[in-house]
């Protein structure tokens, strides 16, 4: 049983890693420059963290290259690598409270979400890829009888991974686990808003038996550390989750440096379609609220555009507003809080600016729209719902990354599909219908990497996650993730 008092006491005792971890050792930035890690829920300083730059990124990449070329990891038998990753998953669960607290204090999410969802999910990703890595077979190609051609997967070498602040530990696991499972070395740059769980993960990896230099973590600012990693000529592959604009920067860095592979998972503006043949409108309303208000709306695949068939629109909106009231934010260390703080002042200001613009554009505010204050911080935003949102308005087209929902009515199936696909993004979509034919028909027409039918934002480590258009390309999770971290080699044996 975890009470608010329990978590507060743990928070008072919690220490923070403030240096990079390179070649298995802590390393401060040579420049001496640091950045402040602030708890957004009370605006208190948690620690000053080393701001890595070109020098530290180069050290980390050289360490990773040396570990890949000379060290045991890439040459280790798959079963042995599996054992290490399984031990790491066990250690993560043994340190479950600490890892959950680090993410909650760092970026404002409810600690119980981190404890019950994020940490177990991240540990499961390491365990899943550990179990998978010795079950992926190479191929023998069909050739004439006097030749043998094999197709083998080989690790790329050094993988640079840049992850966001909304799910710090989970996103690190999504990148690091398959990259390590394939035999690569990794240089991980966490978001400057949330470096602590990634640094602790690297310590636990060493304890589990991951050799020094195989996983290096370099905290720092995007414009310095992130750019240096993207431009480094000895990084073989760069994987990124974050905004579309920053994703475009990494594509440019690749072109300007060594043409490294770049795999992007970027922004989203996911539609959620509710048809009048949905038999459980209450469940649909509950899931619609979850789809936009969970994690304070700071989810790339959040169902932020809600399209409701006009014949059930008013009834559905009434049900939705009742569900929205259950998502009022509160102290992240209080187990009763379903939502926490927005990650920082800058993001809070961006969300409020989007709310103000929506009102100026004529959308009808049904609830929320204001900041709330707890423990001296007003980085809490009430769940906000707008109706009568024009399809051409900013709220319908631009990612807010906060607890703000845009509702638009539609008349028929063709209009619903047209509205849903009218976006530069293509990450996820949801639809609600108890007509099996319609569900299949509409799902095939929606331009999204994942279409959830009669639920929202469906996710599992066994299925790929990612999108198209300006949501990026490539896939996290599932066996398909190995495609990003390996290259195919053909070996042709001419027989005599």
C-alpha cells in the first residue's frame, strides 16, 4: 500500500544522478555548464545536471564504438545477452518505487501511473526483447544447387537514441531494449526535462551485466547535445521520439554528416470517430476522456480530435463531460490524483495559448480552460473540452500536447473519414461502431499507423507502434523494431 505520505517521505530522501554515464563511469561536463531540473508540481529545484556538449558526446560515441568493436556484447551468444536483459528487467522491478518517483518528480505525472504502468511496462519491454533475441532466425535463399546464399541480420554498431519527456523510462526502453538485444552499443540522450530515470537505468544495466561502454547516457540540451549526436560521423543510426520539427532537424543532421539511418516517431493529432451504431456510448465516452486526459494529454498519439455523429452528438458530449470531471489534476504524489502537472512553465504556456486561440477562433468552451494551483505551482491545467471546432482551425490541426479536446459533429461515414484524414499527421486513430462491416471499412480508410476499434490508443509490446506522414516512419515495439537496429547481409557461397 502506497499512501501520499509514503511517497512524500520517499521524495524527501531521493537522490539524483547529475552527471553523464560514459564508459561505465560518471562524468561531469568538461565545460562545467549545468541545467536546472525543476519539479513542475511545486517549482522546486531537484538538482543541477551536467549539460553535455560536443566533447561529452564524442567521448560517449567513442566509448560505444570501442565497446562494439572490441568488447564482448556484440559477440556474446544470444542466450547470454538474453540472460543480461532479463536480469535488467528484474532489477527495474526491484527498484520500481525509485524509478516511478524519479519520473513523477521530474516531469509531473502521477506517481501511481509511473508505478503501475510505466515501470512495469518498461521492464516488460526489456524482458520481451531478451526472450525474443534468440528466437529470430536468419534465412537461406533459394538458389541453384551449386550455390548457397544466406541472409543474416547484423548489428549496426553505434545507435544514438533521443527520447522525450512525456514517458521518460518507457521511451528509453522502447529504443534501448531492441538495440541492445540486437548487439549494438547505445548512446542515449534523455530530454533535459527528465534525465533521471535514464541515468538510473544505465546504472542498473551495469549491475545486470551490460558491459561498460555498451550503454552511455548523456544528459543535455537538444540544441547542443542532441545536435552533436545527430551530427556525429561515427553514429550508425539515430532513433528519435519527439516533435515533428525536431525530427526534421535530425534528417538534416544525417544529410550534413555521414548519412546515418534516422528513424522518427514524431507528433500526432489522432482522430476518434464515434458512430451512432455504437451500442455502449458510456464506454466510448470513458475511453474518449482517457484518450486525451491521461498523462495530462502529453501523449503523441492522444485522441485529441473527437468526431461524433450528429444523431448522438448531444447525448455523447453530455456523457463525456461527466467523465472529464473525473480527470481534474492534483498533487502527483497523491495516489488519488488521476492527472498531474504539465512538464514545465513553457509547455503550460503553450497549452494555454492554444486554449485562448481556440476561443478566439469561435470554438465553444464546454469545460476547463484554466490553470490550477497546487503547492505553489500553477502548472496544472483543468481538462478542457471545446465543441463546434472548425476543421480548418488551429485546434483541429495543430498538436497541443496537453489536456485539450476538440469536438466536431459529422453527418455520415464519408464525412467522418474525410475529417479524420484531413491532417498532416498519421500516427493513430480510433473508431467506435458495432457494425462489423463499417468497422472494417472505415479502419482500412483511416491513414494511421494504429487504428483502435472500440477502444482508444491500443498498445502492446508485441505489435508495432508508429505512423506515417509527418508523424514519422519506422516502428517501435514488436519484432519489427529489429529492422531499425540491424542490417541485412547476403553471403554467397559458390560451390564446386
